[in-house]
């Protein structure tokens, strides 16, 4: 069968590409400096030079990270399905269930169009509303693109802080929603849904298929976000070179208390994806914005998105949506204040 | 054979439908494709979209296989 050769060819392709990836990544900084200083002979320290250097270094770096990690995440996700996640959450006690739901939200394949079937499936099998929400908060907020960009532009500490505080917000917000007993604000038809026997082990995926799913994930996600990454870094690079230091300190610094709630409010309707927002936020911080404020802004933009609310409106009544925004928003605000206070 | 493409209309669902049609035409398989977009109908079968149901059996869910792989699945 020629499909077999084609598939194993892909595995071989990956083995060949990996060392090439590491070489390119390793020599990116010297190559950038060589192009900037030796090839183009730009004046060191000039506004344009530093903008240029930032841009031609960050774009390939972030792209390399995106391709590798999304590929890996694509393979990891092939081991998780919504059905399996649901099974794992069935019958869990409130707090444990919230923690598990938030954690599974990171690894279970999720896109905004799968939110409704997932919600229905969870409710139908008796998973409490609060646990379902822990999942629905974590899944979009802690996504691989956001984490990769944070790692690439801020370092692993910030990426880790983002993941941990994101989980915290998802767990606590879901737990509170569960305690409030808001089932009355779920559209009644949701409870009338009947699901049939859903057979679980229908597909035995081979290793080659999983590699293929990694490739598909790269094609799909990188194809969708690359332009935002380039634009975001371009804006970031321009600000890096031209905007004076401490420019953002008065507006988004830690001494202005209202900067946190204000950034969250601005963040809700701003539905940029992580790819566009993180490079800009990285420069905001460089120019004096505080970490807490920037973190709150980012979580609000990525985690509280208007399009998702519109989709969820099909299954949730308006007061439920507003309560959801209020609780998650408050959680994010606490994170923002905490980090402004600590750092 | 009876083929159903389940999905609420997201880009992946359309991609799955197109790939399935291509696989059928290429191999001149005698099949009838219907699209299921009603969420209550979809939920009876699966909670992961897009999904492909062949003669009442779910063969693919949550991903869009290549035309080659679909051909293999449909000619089996």
C-alpha cells in the first residue's frame, strides 16, 4: 500500500527535521547579530537598528517554538478525547472535580465550536455545572499558543505563572459557580437532550496517525495565527525601539490601582487571539507596565472572549453569562492585584 | 452506503465533508452523503465534532483525516 509508505515517511521526516530545528534555534541569535551588524552594518544602539534586530530575531524564534510545541501538543491531544475527559469527571466530588476539570481543560482538544456539544455532553451525564465551568474557563484561557508566546517572549517563569494562576482562576470560579446553584439559568432544552450509546474505543490510532495529527495541528493553528504573530511582533518591535522606557509606568504601573480592573474591562471585547496580544504585552511590560496589570489584561483578552459568550448564550440564560463574566473577571482582578503587590 | 457528516458548521466540519466527497468521487464509491447540523441529533451520536458516521457506525470523530485515509476507511 502506498499510503503506508507515505505515513511512515512522515515519521522519518520528523526525525530528520528535529536536529535541524535545534541547530536553527541555537544559531538564531548569532545569525541575527551577524545580519544586523556585519551584513547590513547598521549603527549599534540606534532606534531603527534595535527595532530591526528585535523583529528579525523574535519572528523566527516564536515561529520555531510554535511549530515544535504545537506539533507535540497535537500528538499529546490525540490521547485525549472529550468522551474520555467526561468519563474521568463523572461522579467527582466538588473540589477535586474542579481541579481535574481545569487540568483536563488544558489537554483536551477544544475549539469554540466544540463548546456547545461539550457542555451538553457534560450536563447530560450529570457532571455538576461548577465543574463544567472550570473546564470551560481553563480550556480557552490556558492554550498552547499563549503559553508558547509567553515562554518565548518573557521566559519560562512568566509562562508558568500564567498557567498556575489561570488554573487557579478556573478552579475557584467554577467552584463558586457550583456553590451558587445556578442550574435555573441554564436553558431548559439542555436538560431534555438525550444522548445515545456512545461507543468509546472506536478508533485505534496508530503512531503514524498521531504524528499526522501533530502535523495537522501545526498546519491548522500556525496557518491561523502566523499573521498575528508577525503583526504583534512588528508593533512590539517598533515600540521596543522607539517608545521611551517607563512610558507605560503611569498608565499601567503598579501604583495606579485602577489599572487592573480597567485593563480587564478593555480586555473583554478585545478578542485578539493570544498570538497577537502577547508580543504587545511583552513590550508594555518592558516600558514600565507592571506584571500584574499585564497578566490581568492578557487573561481577560484570551479567557473572556465575546464570541465565546455569544456561543454559550445558546445554552445559558443572560444572567448566567453575566455572572460568569463577573466571577471570572473578579478572579482575574485578584490575580492582577496579587502580582502587583508581590512584585 | 449511507454516510453522515456530523457538525454544527465549523470550518473543520466543512473540511471533513469536502474530503469525504473527494474520496467518494475518486473511488466512485456508491454512497449517499447527508449533513447533520442539528445539535440535538448530533448529541445522540457523539459529543465530539466533526464526526463521520458510516452505515450507523461512527468511524471518525474530532479530526479531519486525509483523503487517502478516508478512502481506506470507506473501502474497507
